[in-house]
C-alpha cells in the first residue's frame, strides 16, 4: 500500500483518520512527501508560528484602523433627581466619533507593522522547513535502519550456521574449543547489534508518529519516494534562510517603531472628532436656569491638533524602543554569524563524510568480490595444485565468515551514506536551498 498525499490536505486528514480507526491496515508504505506534509500540518512549532502571523496581521490592521473613525455610544439616567445646577448638558444618549487624520509617526508604525508581518511570515516558512528537515532525516534514517535490520538478521543466520559448523568440526577434532567460542561470540555480537537496530527503529517510528500524528509503527518508508539530495557547496550562490530574513525584518520593524516614537516627541498630529448628544429633562431642572429650553438634539464636530511640548514618559519610551531596535539588529547579526559558522563546519564535515562513504562503498564491493571468490572456490575446489605453496582447501566455515563480512561492509556503507545525506540536508537548509529540495520532493517546479 503506497500513499502520496503531499498536495491534498483533505486526503491527508482522511489518511490520519483512516490509519487511526483501522489498525488492520497498518503498517502502510507512506511516501516521504506525505510524511513531510503531515508533519508540517501537525507541528506545534508551525502552529505557533502561524499564530504569530495572525497576530502580526491584526497589528498591521490596527495601525491602519487608526484612520477609521471609531464610534462609541453612551447612555444613562440619574439615580436620583439632581439638585441645583450641576453643569454640563444632561443627556440620555451620547454618540462620539473620533479618528486620526494625519500623523508622521503613524506612518512609521504602519511600516513597522508591515515589516513585522513579513518577519512573522518568514519565521513561519522557517518553522515549516525545520519540521521538513526533522521529518526527512527521521524518515531516511528509518529507511536505512530497516535495510540494515534485514542485513543484521541475515548475519545472525550466517552466524548460527557458523556455530553449527564449529560444533561439528570440534566434535570431529578438527577445530579447538576456542574456535567454537569465537563463533558463539560472533553470534552474540551480531544479536546485540540487531537488538540495537530494533531499538533505534522503534525510536524512529515513535518520532515519526509524534511528528505526523499517525499511529506508532504505521509508517513503512518507501525508498523510491526519496529524491536525490544534491551535493551543494558553500561557494554556491547563497540565499538567506527564513530565520535570517525573519531576524532582519524584525530588526527593521523595531527600527521603524523607534523612529516613529522619536518623531512623536516633536511632530504634531491632526485628529477628527464628532459628538451627537440627545438631552433630557428627566430628574433635572436645567430648563429653569436657561432663557430657552435645552435642545433635544445636539451635534458638534471639529479637528484638533496635538503639539508635543514636554512629555518625559514619551521620551523614556523612545529610549526603550531605540534599545529594542539595537538589540534586534545585534541578534540578526549574531544569527548570520552563527549560520556562517554552521556552513563552514558542515562543509568541512561533508568532505570527510564524502570520503568515508566512498571508502565504505569500496570496502563493500571488495567484500562482495571476495565472497564470490570464496563461493567459486568452494564450488570448483582449489584445483590440483600441491606442495608447500598450494592454498589450503576452503571450508563452509570460510563461506559463513565471508558472508558475515560482506553484510557487515554493506551495513557500514549504508551508515556512511546516511551520515552523508543528513549532512547534505543540513547544509541545504543552512544555505537557504531547502525550499528547492522540498519542491522537488513534492513534485513542483
């Protein structure tokens, strides 16, 4: 059973429900693209980043809404009859409208909110990439461990036959007891290795279940769904990662906010306000103090100019926002320095891992050729050579040892290949090319 639902959220949800409600279908072969899509959908870090985007959108809307008149309705009656002249017009209903008309600082606040929204959006993209990296790494490792487990079980079978052969040779007086004990030690070591791989596979299955929200053990990797990881280099055209761009935009937002606070210290702002009041003579004697009765309907409107003269609190706020802007700028520089250091470290590691993978592959090929040679000699014999220089006749013991060694070299080649793939993925992300690989993973351009 093969599932590929990376571009269909509704299908992703149906798969989650289906795998949860129907254990009989487990395990299912799920593609890497599907696992990444489910992990991004289920990730708490992605959801938290999405809430930051929603908040930033609300903040931007709020800065624009300062120019939209706000309406407030007030209504009420006296609790007891009023005595004497209390001042003001007694009203049963007040409707007020007020808005900002023009302000230089507000323009900076709008720009800051817009930059904050960009920062939040970039942070969301970065969170999705990090989840994709975690899910891809776990998926590829589980695929590698499953293949290694198959080889480990084969090694155990070969080791079991080796023990049987040594027992027979010992009973025949050909080999000593130490040879039998060494065979048993080899079998025990291979059993321990198999148990270690099974434990690692269980841990990875739990990790993928946590990432995707699917039941534990329901994911069987599909090796064909893993695209080739390009061998990028640090000298390639570098792109900013989502985290770096987000930090830079956040610093810009803080700087624009600080600029707006600084402008508000000495630049005036223009506001609009209007008031409608419906007066009442209930429980008051206001008409007794005026030559004419108080009008029932009253309306006033106008523009007001606020000119700052001295506001120590606003000055302190300006200092605070300036310090926050400086801190955000330094943090953005620090993030870039750390990313550059990570790129340098990964580049150095990749050279070594690439060489190790090549060595492991050559060793596996050599072990495979040696196994073929042993099998050929066992089938055809060593010929008719005799004398001191003649090679001894090979035995079934040599066959099992050669098979165990060939499987061991194969496992080591798989380990080296996974380490290389993991480092390449990490470098892709550090260089800002992770999105390109994800597009290839999802089959998009």
